[in-house]
């Protein structure tokens, strides 16, 4: 969102600021008095408001508008514009929640510095508000596979404690969803869940974003740690946290207090910490990119989030859930998944895991007007590929083989695909291909396909 509302009773000032901001790629709306400003706020909440403190011939002045914005639109930062004689009033406005003030006549460079900084604050506020409101998505953890049940059992165990949890797994496997599940089933369910997107925050801004800042002119701006007080702070992809920030986070974990940037007072916080990573942090430690002490503090309870390859039995359940979700949210067609399409999904590679599956289902529903069952051929252009890189094809390699060798190659590739489809479950594979389990064992052994297979009994026992 780049929409900025400019409120000033002087037309020249309004249009000058609008022209400057438009040149920088922002969208602007203009208001000359309090009524127009309130109407604009009610029509569509802006990302930022630039507000003159004095408004001639207006029912409300800038301070009154500021109070209403802080009450009804708390995520909207407000930059106050004031003349030379109004500095004390502008400082008072800062103390009442204004983001910053700019003195007339203003410098364009100064204006853009403050606006860009305020827009980043607006983005983070909205992101965190969305995440806090998104707690109900924790119920979207779906599945019935052995790997999924093991994950959910582990999450249920750790949810009731206050221990620090480290979630590891491939990108797109559902680590954030697992963190939200812990929050939704913990004693802190009614307290904030605040995400720190370690990979997307600029390193030079990380400490200000985490710890907040304070100054006589701007007052206090709470950082993410303070916003999470009483609840859960989630370090998403903690392996991307800047090395210089890591010892300061370690100190917070040890002392449960910190100072804001520019401040001297100690801020005490009560936090539960959950972190996630798709990296091999011991290797990162060996390479000097992650601190051993921080790893030890965060990795109290390690929980592995399985990849989609380990949850092939959940493929149909997840895909049907996404179809229902897109039908409800976007009005996309409600299409069935026939058995052959489920089999195709289960035999494909999913390097992007659940996130990739969700994207594929959405693309299929958007790009096809058909409301009938989804066919396997519709999946092919969407980026999912067969699970074996040396899949059987009638090229020079196979045409040069004797019939017996070609048959063995086909049987080997076919059975490998079915074993992958059923997550190594030999009992279910035998049932699907129409063989006795003992006969399938002998066939696999003769073809040189051994290891990584488990019976139904072994899988239920968690072996």
C-alpha cells in the first residue's frame, strides 16, 4: 500500500507535497479540512497521513484529527506539519502519538526521509496486525499421514510449556503454521503473536525494528519485541539474522529486558520465543555466520517439520482443502480430484512443498474454465516434475535394451514411483499394485530396490 493522505488548508502546500510524493512513486489523496479528512479515512484507510496542525475554517484542528486517527486507525502513522511558531504544539502532538513533524518551510530531502521511514513503519504495523488477526489459521493444519500425526503430537506436547522451540524444515513445509498452532494451543493464545521476518528486514534496520526507539521529539516507538510482550515472538528464518544483532538478542533472552534505540530506560518483556530455519545451523556456526550461544538458547526443544515428500498420504486432503479455500475466497470453480490425479500429485517432486502445492492448485483453477474433475495433464505446466530424474522414456537408451532388461527397468521405475507415493509404506504399495507383500519384497530385492521401506506396523510404531 502506497496511499498517502495529505491534509492542509493551503492548496499550494497540499499540491506541492502531492507532486513531490507522486514523483517518488506514491499515490496521494488531498483534503483541505477535517470533514474531508475524516471522509477520506472512512472511505479507505491510507498507509500514511501528512497533517497540518492548523486548519482554517475547519470543524476540528490537527490535534483533534490526530486523536481520532490514533483511536480508530492506530496502524496509520501521522506526520505533523507545523510552522515556526507551532513547534511546542508539534512536540505535544508527538507525545500524543504522531510519528514525526516537519517544520515549514520544509526541505524536500528531509520530507522524503521522514515519509520513507514512516511508510516502513506502516508496513510493519500492518503486517503484524494481519499476523495477529491470522491466529485462526492455526486450525488449517490438516493431515492424517504418520509424519503429520507425529508432528502434531510433538506440537501438542510443547504448546503447554513455555520452552523455546526451534522449528526446522524445508521452505514451504509449514513452519510458520506450526508456530501458530503452538500459539493457538498455548496459555498465551489471547496474547500477541508477532513475527520477525529475519530475511526481509534490512540488516541496518534490524535493531531499530526489534527494540524500537525513543527521542524527545518523536516520543516512544515500540519495537517488535515490546509489541509481543506477554505473548510469542517468532523469529522466521532466524539463520538470516545479522551477526551483529545476535548477541543483543542473546542478552534479551538471558535478561528479558533491553533498551530502545536512543533511550536509557530498561524495558522488561515477558516473551516466549519460537524460531524457525531451513538452514543447517551447526554448519552456519562452523562457518562463523551464527553464534553457538544463541543456537543453544533457541534450540531448547527442536521440532522437525516434515516435507511434503514425507506426507504424500496427505496430498489429496491438502489439495481438496485448497480447492475449497479458493472457491470460498475467490469464487474459483469447485473441482473434484479423481484418483488418477491424486496419484499424479503423489508421484511428483515438490521442492516448494505445501506452498508450491497451494500455488499449483490456484493456477489450475484460475487458468482453466473447466468445472469438471482436474486431469493429470493440467498439472504438468505448473512446475511440478516427476519424482525420478531418470524416469523411463523411449529414447536411445531403452530401445537399445533387450526386452528383459527393458521390462526390469520399467518395473523398477514403476515400483519406485509407487513406493514414493506411499511414503515407503510397503503394505500399502503392495495393496495398490495388486501383489502380496512377500511377493513384492522378493520382486524389489531382485530389482535391487531395497532400504527405506516400512511396513504398516512399523510406521504406526513410529520406527
